[in-house]
């Protein structure tokens, strides 16, 4: 019944928390590096959106195995992450690290681009006019 809503909750936390934490770090890293190599006429917002997509790519590649284990645990109602991992390993071997990766990369790129477009736009619009000259975009 009610516990079905929490199936795989721990596995979800173990996949999504590192993904989110790494995503922000990679986003800032890629943004800083892209600013160095892009011509000055390129929109800063565009650079940020590309950096978000690259951050999404990177974290998706790193955390894909955790997401596969989470999905297997939830869909097949297995009793533990360990069991899900060993079942995946028995079926897929090294392919388990790339299983579903292309779909996740497409989803992550689109999601990351959209999130940064909205996030950075709202930040720009929200800054009080008297403080805009103090903000380094």
C-alpha cells in the first residue's frame, strides 16, 4: 500500500544527491573554462546554458550505474540495492555502465539547458536596478 510510494527511496537518494552536487560543481567548472575560450561576442547566457548541458553530460555518465540500480530496484521490487547490482552484473557485465545512457544523456542535456536558461534569466530579472552594476555575470 502506502510503502509502495517509498520503494527505492534510499536508492534514489544515493543516485540523485551525488548527481545534483556534482552537477553544480561541473556547471561552474565548465562555465569558467568556456568563458576563457569563447569569443567575447558570445552571449554569457548561452555559455551558461552550454555549461549546464556539459555538467549534465558529465554527471549522467558518472552516476548512470547508480540510476540503473535504482530503476531495477524500483521496477522489479528487489529487496536491496546489492541484489539489484549483482543481478545487473550477472545479466549485463560491463554493459551495465552504459545501459540506457544515450536516453539519459539526451534528457539530461535538454533538462540542464532549460534549467539554466530559466535560473540565470530569473537571476538577471530579479536583481534590483540599483545593484545591477555590482553583479558580475
